């Protein structure tokens, strides 16, 4: 049988030229939607082909390489168990991001443009699950939260005007570049060429953030309050309060939760299992719950989740070598906990997590025929680059990104996570309303 692609013509949102900023996520969604609604029998998109055999073998080979690599670095000098765990945790995240479309660009474009809130429940589920896990870790490591001492390594940051501005810049950067930092990483596994200028812009944005850090720290961040909910309400009170807020947001979002189309009677056969595993978007609550579980285990075993530690470290190392930075970045080098790195000379645990995200996404995308090299125009590359700069700058000033602050920070019951989330959502709303994803 000839290798049959999932879809024929590319689909693009209204007002967007082929290959434009919104085309890449939209095309992936169109391919997935068509595959999910294809007939279960006959020579439709799920008919097995020679190409499917090749893709499946490649995915299994990559999965084997990840497991082998984890075993090797577990035994290697200078790395060990935490590096091995980080690689496998990254692979799990890559699979979940790719199969569940756990992408802040896609989720909130659907909400703000289409009035569809279903994807947003994955974020709420990740926050709820991770919060419960974090509280378990806190009770083990720090029995009394009212001592004024913050939990070790948790992403609990000062709340200031700088955090709000960083979140706004980050949200606008997501819209302009077509994804957040984690989104660009997992789309690399799907063959996204536009992710490359986006990530290049992120590195440049890190540099801009380091250059502006000291004056912003002196003006806004130093001395700003660092609210941690358990210090005021205790573990039980803070947990109940946060879960209640998440539940209220879930009820509020029901008004934008369109009715599900009628589905055919459930069939349990190889075709239906294959469609559910590799073609249909995984359910939002399942995806989010598993992302939250990985976040909890990562904090228990290694460090809070984040995707900027290694990348920002590369930028800072290069700038430090060139004499472009001051000797000390005030606060960043001493007291502040977040997902922004010091000078690095090797692959850190966070670096292995990033490698795992890209590899896991590729392994998940291959059997579902979603690995496609999307062409990049000059305009696409320019908007991705500019948006990436905003992402990188916002990540440095905000001490992390949508994974390191919005997810890990909020799961840690830090008010900074909520403030960053509100600012990012405001930036997303402004960006989509202004049509930056189509400009």
C-alpha cells in the first residue's frame, strides 16, 4: 500500500497565509482532527503503509535509545541518578505535550479566538495534581510552614511590578512567536523549523534580561514581598484555598466549553486503540493530571520543573566569557530561587530534561504521522525571533517561564505563580486581540 498522508491540502486560519505565524499549530491541529474522525475501516488515513512501518520502527528505536541513554548517564561520572531521572522525566513531558497539545499558544488561542475552553482544563488539572504532590513534599521536608523559612529550591519569587511586566512580555512573546519556550522545544520533535529562530530569539532575550537585571532588581525586585500561602494559612488551609480557586476557575470556564460531538459507539480493536494512542488528542484532564504528577516527582527527586535553566546558562556563560556582564547579578546569584542559571560548563539535570522533551515529542509524533518539516518564510522567522526575544527577557526577569513559574511556582503555593499567570494570560489576550499571530 502506498504511504498515505493524513491530510491533503494544508489548512490555515482565516487571514493567515500558508506558512504564516499561526499556520504551524493550526496545521497540526487540522491533521490531528482529520485523523481522529477518519473511518475505522477501509483505506482511510489509518490504513497501514510502508511509511507507518518505518515511523514505528524509528519511534521504538528512539524509545530504546532514551532508556539506554538514561542507564548510561546514571552510571557516568559527573551525572548519575538525577540526570537519568531528568532525561526520562523530559521524555514523559515531551510525549504528554505532543499528544495532549499541552501548549499555551494552542490552549489559549482556542479560548480567546474560538471560545473553546476544553484545553484550559489541562492546565487546571496540572496545577491541582502538582499542588497536592508539592504539599506532600513540603510536609516531609518542612513540618512547620509558619517559621518564615521558604522550602528548599521551590520556585517562590518576589511579587513586584517587574514580575507583572515580565509576564506581559512573555504572553505577547508566545503569541508573536507561535509558542512558549516549552512549546518550541516539543515542536522541534514535530519538525518545526520555525522553532529554531524562536529559540534563537529566546537566547538573545536571555542576554537582554541579564543586561537589564541589576537596575530592575535595584528598582523593583529588591525588598519586594515573597508571599507563600502556607506561611499564612498553613498547609491544609493553603491547599484547600488553592484547590477551591482552581475549581472555581473550572466552573467559570464551563460557559466556553462547547458540547462534544456525538461519537460512534466505542469499538475496542487494534484500529481504535491505535487511533486513541497516536492520532486523537489525549483528554485534557488526563494530560494535565500526568503533567502535574511529573512535576511533583521532579521536585521530589531532583528540582522543580522548568526549561530555562540550561538555556539561560548557555547565554550567560557566553556573555561572561566575552566580558559583557557585570561581576554579580544582584539577588540572582544569591537569594532568589527560580529557573535562571549561573555560568555552566556541562549538561545539567535541566539540560537532560530538555533533551528528553525533544526526543519524547519526536517518539510520540512519529507513529501519528505528525513529523513534518514546515517551511519558514522570512516573515515567519522574523516574528518567531522577535517573539523569542520577549520570551527570553520575560523568563529572566520573571525567574522562569510558563513551566518554571506558572506551573512549578503555582504548584508550590507561591503567589508569584498566580501573578505571573495572570500577567501571561493578559499578554496572550492582548496579543490575540491585536492579531499578532497573523501579523
